């Protein structure tokens, strides 16, 4: 007789026990009926297994489709988030670029202004120097006075060396 363990392990599908007897008449229609019942029962068990396997495969395929759909939804969510982030970054870049251009223009203007101020200062210094020289024109030039100062300085220098 086929046991449930035999059916699960896959052995003895088509083997049926035959009792030994001395005459073949013992295997009559009663024996054939038993064999037929066992075959039907075996086929029923095989069909049940096949049915369970089909159900299991369908459930596995359903879970796989659900996982795939979740993954696809996550990817779309990521695409939307990254597009939004990209748009924000482009806006920031445009703002920084505009600021950079304004700063460059201001830098050029300030350099020109600095150059103009240098020229004004330079011309003021020349005018001051010229005015200072013009003031010297009014001072009488007395060489005797210069010689006296020069000799006084020499004497003071000599006395400083001696001390």
C-alpha cells in the first residue's frame, strides 16, 4: 500500500503491493478494484499537490507584482523629488549668476572710480607742491644765512662727538 510519505517523497507512484498467493485467481476483480481506487486516490493527491502548487505560484507572482509596483512607485516618487530639487538648484544658480554679474559690474565701476580718485589726489599733490614752491619764492635767498647755519651745525656735530 502507498503511504502519504511515499506520495510526498515521490516514490512508489506506480507500484502497488501484490499479495503472494499460490493461484492467479486470487487477483480477481476485487484486486483490480482496489488498484483502481489506489490509482484514483494517487491521482487525486497528485492533482491536489498540483493545485496547491498553482495557488502558491499565483500567490508568489502576485507578491512579486506588488513588490515591483511598490518599487516603481518609489522610483516615480524619487523622480518627482529629484526634479523639484533640480528646479530649486537651477533657480539658485540663476540667482547667484545674476548676483555675480552685478558684482562684476560694480567692481568695474569701483575700479574706474578709484582710478579717477588717484588722478585727483595726484593732481592735488602736484598743486600743493607747486603752491609750496611758490611760497618759497617770497623767502629771500641769503647765502650768508645758509653758511652760518651750516657752520653752526658743524660745530654742534663736532661737540657732540667729543662728549
